[in-house]
C-alpha cells in the first residue's frame, strides 16, 4: 500500500508540474547598415570559452579558477587571486559559510597563487561553474572591499576591468561612460557612451527614427516589421541573458531520483510553450545559464 501511495503521488506531481526551461530572445535596433541576420534568430554563433578565465572542476566539492592572464584594473592595480580571496571572505560581504549546516554554499576560498583560486564547497554543486559566470562574482580589489564593503559606495562605484569607466550617473535618467584609455584589450571605438532609460518601447523607436539616439534595446516584436521596413534602420538579433525555469528540489522524494526529474522534463512539450506563450525569437534553453553568456552552453544539455 505504501508503494501505491508513492506512485500515486508521483503521477499527481507529474501531471501538476509544468516544467520548462526557455530562453527569451530579443532584438536591438540601430541605424547602422543592415546585416544579413534573420530578425527572429536569437542564438549567437559558436560556444566560446570564458574569455579571461578557465574553469576547472577538481572534484565534486572543490572548484578551481585559473586566470589566463593578469589584467590591470582602473586603479592601476593588478587583479590578483588574493583579491578574489579577500573579496569572498571579507565581512560583511563574505559568501563563505561559517557553518555549512545552516544553508551555506561555500565553506572556504583559498588563493593558491596569484592566478589560482580554489573554492571549497559545502556540498557538490554541478551548477557552481555556471553560477559564478554571473556579474555578482566579479572580482573587486581587496583594499576597495575593505574601504567600502557593506556600504552603497561599493555598488555605486565598482572597480572593473572594462573598456569604459563611469563619468556621471543621474539616477533614473542616464549614465555617461568615458573611454578607459588604459584598458587591457582593444580600445573602445567611441570616446563616450550615454545610456538613457525609457520604459515606453514606442517612444524609444520614435527617438531612433528621429535620429536623437543611435541605438535602442528591447524592441517590441510588434515593431520588428516597422524597423525592417525602414531603410535607415536595421534590426540586430540579440539573445537575451534570461532563462525561465521551474526548479525541483532534488533532496526530497521522488525528485532525488534523476530519472524522475528527466521523465518530468521529457514529458513537457517545451517547444510548444515557447511558440505559444513567449515573444518571437524565443527558444527552448538547454542549460542553466543562457547561451548569450560566454561558455553558458558548454557541455551536455541538462535534460
């Protein structure tokens, strides 16, 4: 009788769950020369490795990050592995758990040398490498963390290694970026870049058509035809960095069985969901991270 109840519960859960993983694609419009890309294509060509670091799994509970090259930060200091260690362990911004029994994810972080950092996990996490590809894991100098950690200044004045630096920020209106001439890579084309916010898609398109802006993002699918019909504009397909999913807790029965999770995933027509409920250009995702993130779709599909 006990087994019967278990399978009855499993069937009910299977019918109730709508498990899907979809990546929503969008488009950017610009007044540059038209490209040959199809307007509904959202997949970037090729699966490239992460540009500045190679992620290597040492075992189930130990992950190692190795930088391919040192980069110079905007404060003229080298971004060393020790900065990564200090960034993770400095209070109150630490992500290391004092006790793994209370929901901690990372037990400790060790700087092996200037280019190598080892993350010791509280328990195996197959998604760990994908997780640290996101922005919150950006490395900050240890001294800057010590000075600004726990304050809004750390968020408002981050130190990075990109081709631009913030010149002015008008909250809710715009951000002005100034080219960083000591950038470690190829110099940025424009000396300044101004980003302005406008929640109205139609208003953004009007500005683009009037020539008051050079580019707009998040073009509404309803406006694709309008942009393509304008000889002065071009629609640039751009994969959105979003993945929508319904997660299952794999520490409880029956979801602790990988085959059960796979069966639920395979029983859902995800392509039909994408075609009927998501914007044009969306596609079924295959990984926890979007393919628009470098290295986000490396390896086998999850389910």
